[in-house]
């Protein structure tokens, strides 16, 4: 695989065999970021569970202390009487059956999060095969099916992220931007890893966190020692 000069320079700072303390990992990551744009910093957590089993699912949501560095666009499904309430709270788009049609017929996806009131889930359910694969389907567990639209919208705008397992039992989450600096990235990391540990299913056996790697958009992965959190 071709690697650019900046990637190779950053990789020189990292010993791939070493598990770094989180603070040191983010210090190295920030020093090694060479891109001309503000790179996103991601966390990839491999868990010792089997996501094929319902009792081993790991999923939830958390408001990061310093947000993600990205303001998310929100689509709200609500009855017409609550449309203005959602817009006043900061929603970017609001609709009901009309929005279902727009998504189905126009492939409308100019949003990052979908929120729905419980009485709209029958309508939103028709979009399951479209929103589900994109990770956009509202769920009570993520706080995106709720009657408290103002609170849900405020938390999302403040940097609320959803964490969930993919098919390979890995959680992938943004935890900020390189410009945050090591300390804020560390605080966001600590909040997320703590939430994931608390969400450990009772059916999980053996080692829960198999590995934890952080990387910036253009940078190499850095392995983090999570033993201190466990």
C-alpha cells in the first residue's frame, strides 16, 4: 500500500509493538498530525463479545465533554403541531409523512442524526431498510426516540455521539479534532471508554476490551493501554 511522506514521518514516532498510556498516545498523535486541514481523531475499540447475539450487544450514547468539533445536522420526525418547537430547539429539518416521501423518492440524506417522537415511529419504521444500514434509525437507547425534543437536540448539538458495535465487534467513534490538543482529546477518550466499560453485557465472557486504537484522519494507528480504565 502506498503511504505518503507525511504518514511515514508520523509513523516514525510510533512503536507498533507498544501499548501507550492514553495521555502519551494523544500527545504523539497531535505532534504527528501533518495534514493541511484539521483532522478528525477517531477511536476504534475491539470488544470480546459476539454482536450476533442480542444479549451481547453494546450500544449507547454519550455527550463528550468537549464535543466532536463538528456540528451535526438533525432531522426530526414529529407531528405538525411540534414542528416549530423542533426548529426553535435547533433542528435543521422537520417533517412527517412528507419527509418519508422525500427520503424515499429523492434520496435525501443531508443530515447526520435522526430524532423522532414515539408517536412517529410507525411512520419512521417504513424507512428502516433505508436508514438502518446507514446507522440513522432512531432508537430509545441512543436517546433519539423521545418526547423531549429540546433536550435531545441540545445534546446532539453539544457533541453527543452514539457508540455501537459493527459486524466485526468493533466500535468506531470520533472523539474530536487534532486542534483540540492532547488534554481535551484525553478527556473525551476517558468519557467514551468509561461509558463502553459500563455498558459491558452480563453475557460477555473473558477479556472485554481486546484492543483500543486511536488515529487521526491521515495518520497511523496508535495502540492504547486501557488497563488503567478496567
